[in-house]
C-alpha cells in the first residue's frame, strides 16, 4: 500500500534553514510527482510546489520561490523540501502529497505532516 | 483563482442533510475537488472533478456544480463527519478554499 512517511517535528531559529523529508513506499517513486502543501495553525492549505523524481523537474508557487527548494533521491525514494531564511511566518505544518493516478493535480495520498516551529 | 467557502462554520445534527458551498473568482471548468480534514490529521480526498466519489468514500457524500459555483452535500450527517472541509481547484494553478468547519450539535 502507498505510504508517505515524513520526518519529525523541527524547532528552528529565525534566519536558519530546515530540510524535511518524505519517504515514499508502495509505488514507483519515479512515476509520480510529489507535491508539498503548507498549513499554518488555524489556517487553510497552501500549495508550495512539486517535484518529478523521475527527472528532477520542479514547479513552484511563485510565493515560495526562493523560500522552498524541492529535491528527490531516487535511490531511497525520498523527497525533500528545504526552507530557508526562516521567519515566524514559516511556522506551519508541511505535508507531502502524491497525486492520484487519474489526475496529476488531485492528491489522494498524504504524509502525516511535519510541524516546523520557528522560534528563538 | 481564489475560492470562497461558505459558511465558515456550520452546526448540524446527526441525520441532517448538509450543504457546503464553494465559489471561485473565475470559471473552474469542473476541476474542483473536496477534502475532509479531521483534527490532527492530513486532508482526505472525498470528491474530484466536481462529482466523482473517491474510492472508499461513503455514498452520503456527493458533489455538484459548474462554472464558478460548487457544492458538497452530505445526505445524512454522521457523528464521524465532524471535520473541516476544503474545496480545491486545479483548473488554473492549485488553490484551496479557506474551509468550512462542521460541528455536530
């Protein structure tokens, strides 16, 4: 069965960077995009971008250009998102999500989420 | 495309028929999905392409709409339907609505 296992919660200082992971299993990692979504406390959901692990192609929400960098390691079936120059606005839960087979932009499998807290 | 959901908070009783609305700032061309998010969990896909029920989702959930206006209906509310519901458009960019929190009376 498809599973997306994300790394643990992070407490990081303002101005620093953090890299979170999403390990995929149960399907061919290189055949599907991996998307990332942000959810601030009490707020809605915001799409960050996607990476296609097959060739490393990426696409970002303009808002996250320069903030998020998506990478993938085919050997370990793991997708990564690095967030840089962190501020309190980056404190949120971050999900990875895989699209459904019938649509590249509808997500039917999600990771459990990683809470990132930016605090001095 | 911006999505506006209404109401933001809905209180209903078990057995009620519940209707949630989602309005786009532009034509969504039926590329509209609905997600359910329970407290502390990841969102769960309920409906895609306006009215297609995701595998494993109970048939009490249904979707409808066209153009800019879409609806999620729960035909008979169950206690486990307590959650926040988000609409999501994938016609032009990828954006989520702000959510409707559904409370059980």
